C-alpha cells in the first residue's frame, strides 16, 4: 500500500515508518524540516497540509491508500501566562495537532472516494480521555478533538470503504523523553503504570502498522489505548 505518514523523523513516527516499510509498504514520510528523503512541511502554516498532500500523491505515483496523522506538538503554557502567550500557544497547538490533521483527512477522504476507499490512522493521546498537566490544557483538548474527528470520519464514510482508527499512547520512550525518565520524573511516571514500564516507540509503531494495514474493516472507529493500563475506560 501507499502511505503518507506525518511526523516521521523521530520517535513514534520513525518507529512507524520502519514498521510500515519492513512490511513492504511504500511510505511518503514527512517532517517539518525534511531531509533523509522526507517531505518538508511546517504544519503550523495553514497552507502546508494541501502542499504536503499534493507532494505525497506525486511521490507515490498518484495514489495514497492510507494517511497516518502522527505529527504534533507538546508545548507548555502556564495558566498565569499573558493573554497573548496563552492564545498563541492554543492557536499553534490546535493548528498543528488538530487543524492540519483534519485538513489532511479531508483531502484523504476526497482522494479515497476516487480509488474505492482507504484508511486514516490518527495518533491521539491518553490525554484526550484523562486530561494532562495544568500546563497542557490545549494539548489535551487537541487530542480529545482528534478522537472525535476519528469517530466522525468512521461513522460518516464507512459505507464508502473509508475507515478511520486512532491510537492513544500514554507516556512513550522516545529521544525526547529518555532523559526525563532517567532523572526527574521517571519514578513518578512508573508508579502510576500497572505494567511497570512505559511503552516503547516500536510498540506504538506496530499498532500503527496494524491499524494501517491489518485491522478488519468492521473495527473502523476503534480507538486503541496503549498506556500500560495507566488509564482504562
């Protein structure tokens, strides 16, 4: 299958890219800065999703079967920030995490209608269900909305063989989190995970691979939790 994967340069995205390619899929990967064969696009730019989609379609020979929305930002803003800082943080997070993924999903739906169907896999977060820290209201809100978009696409387009899934990781080992786990916050994080460890990026990548290519059609609308039972619903 031909797959567009956003945020493919590191962490969960890089693990998903490896898993998908190892399974024989052709992947157009994206990152903000490009490089290493990735398509560059800054998803904070409202015009970027369409440019990225068009470049990916071209790179993949005119057909995309699966869209994986993995790119996102996790940037803190305090409740005591100035109004301008608060609004800027909310705007950027919603633009990158929600608007860009929704724009790409809309383009995917339009494209899938011309080829007989396709799949959308959204990488949301445990925070979309249980919330996040007091510095991340906007992040939790963006991921909760991403879950709602996933369910809406699943309900709205299943009859056209357009399927939608999401994965909601909890704390995951990536290049960005290894230091935190090893020093300041590791013991506290592990204490609330019944499994006794955080997820690996490879585990989340494997879930993405399965949702993109192996999950049965009747599972459309499914949200897969991957948090070591730190939040169950």
